[in-house]
C-alpha cells in the first residue's frame, strides 16, 4: 500500500481548505493530483501537505502547477519533506482573471516524484538493520522496551481530525507520537509548542511540531511557512520563546552523526520559519541548556563532536547569542565554574541562572551552581538537606 501525504490548497481563509484528488489516469510511478476551483484566481494560495511522507524517497517532491483556461500552465512551487507548505502570491496585472466568457474555473494540480516501490520482507529487514547500525549513538538512555499507548482519534468535519486531550487524567489520548530528546516551549498561558525529537525504532519524528492549546485541551499539528530552509529533524536541541518579539529560537542538536550549531527563528505571529546566518563562532552542541535574559540567549555546556579517535567531549563554556545583531560572542566569566557537562538543567530566577546535574562520561553530577548574570560570576551553591542523586 502506498504511503503518501494528503495534499491541500487554501484560497479563502473564510472557507475550509480543498483536498486534491488523485487522478486515475496518472502514471503509477508519478501520480497526479488535482483540484478544480472557481474563478477568480485569489491573490494568494496556500499549498500544504498533511500526513505520511514515508512512501517517498528522501528527495521526493510534489510539483505544483496552476492551470487557467486560455493561458499557459504555470509552475507555482514545490513541496518536499523539509518544506511541506508554501504561499504563492499572484503578481498584479497578470491577467489571470481576464478569461474568455464562460471560463469559470481554474485548476491546481500536483505531480509527485520519488515514489518508493514496495519492498520485499527481506529487503525491509535488511533496511531496518542498516538503519539501526547507522543510528546507534542516539539510543534512548532508558534501554527497556518502549510501549506506545493506543491512540484514539475523534473525527470532526470531513477532511479534518480533532486531537483530544483526556481531561482530568493528565494523559493524551491522541496527539504527538512518543519521543525523547525533544524541546517543549511555552508561548503564553494557553499555548505550548513541541518541536522535534526521536521516537521508537531509532526514527526521528516525522510529526515534528505540535501545539497544545490549554484553553480547550487539544493537540494540533503545526504547519509553518519558511523563508528558506526549515530546521532538520534533530534531538538534544533547545527551543526558547521571547515574549517581546513573539519568536521561538531553536538552536543546536544532533541527528545520527550530524551535529548542528544553526539558529532557526519561528515567528509565532505569522507562523513562519527563518534561518539565521549568524556572525561569530559557536561549536555544534547537543544536550546543552539555553536561557533567555534581557533579549539574549545564554547557552551553557552540552556535548560536541571531536575528531576520531577521541570520543565526543563536553563543554564548560558559556556562549551568548544577540538576536538583534545576529552575532555569537563569549563573555568573560569569573568565579568557580562548573565542570564540563551535558544533559544538565538550567533555571533562570531574576538575574541568577541555576545549573544542576548533567554528566561527562563516566561521571554523573548532582552539584548545583549559580551564575550571577549581572556580575558574570559562577559560584557553587551550598545546600542543606539531602540533595537529589546524580542524574542527567
């Protein structure tokens, strides 16, 4: 059975999106989808996909065309795994709505390329084994069997799915797939955004971004536009929300043997991604912490790749990203600095940043440090009572 995404176009924000239907006459290895709509051609058309892309190769794509009677067919964009939606804008004075008498319709069509042929059971087993070998370094710390609860979906209107959060039980009956190494970012008192992570069978989550609405207790998948590239699937990254700019900053993380030091910005007002070409130097980091203070991002610790034969190393450095000038810099830090570590936690209280735990193989920590962001000085916090056991 072919596993293909559902394809939609949205021409009017006051009406539901229209799903493209597969044409029976199209070739099997490059299926055609189409939707016929009423003139006039709108000034903007949002094209997006929902669902499973696993039936397509890594470079699979859907080419989108606009066909108005009496005019040449025009290619308006492409959908891919990394960019699953785009916004097309009609140029002024293009004459699309000056059709002949009786021309009352136009067509949006898509051709999908990169369809994967159904593999035999042997090939599937070999493929899974090879993928497991390639992704060993991202094994979840809890090595026991992973149990994913059965999810129930409540159907809404035709073409829509409602994600339901079970009230009073603290569990989600349907929503994001099981994962670890993701980032969870509160946007306001009613909204939380979930980004990235890795799920069962060593697979990175294809349903990478979700929104939890605490007003009506529902999960819903998030589709965002992009100026350029969207963040690759990853684990061990951070996501921090700036309430003044209404932006989420995603930094770092890793994917198999690939490490990231990129910064991506999600504008939650327009739901649009932008990739930053930052100045300054910061190493690729994963399982670091990132805290927002006075409009700047403070990144501490994390694990980074070192050339073979040395194993991956941990950082004890502090890096600051200035979003206004899009530049990285390192401050002069005084005091008793924590040992290098990754997988620790950090919590900002006023101008004091508390750092707890973490590890640097084979040592696991349970110490607590304080960084005074006014003086830029670290100090070990002397605590009373029994401290938590070492952890990361």
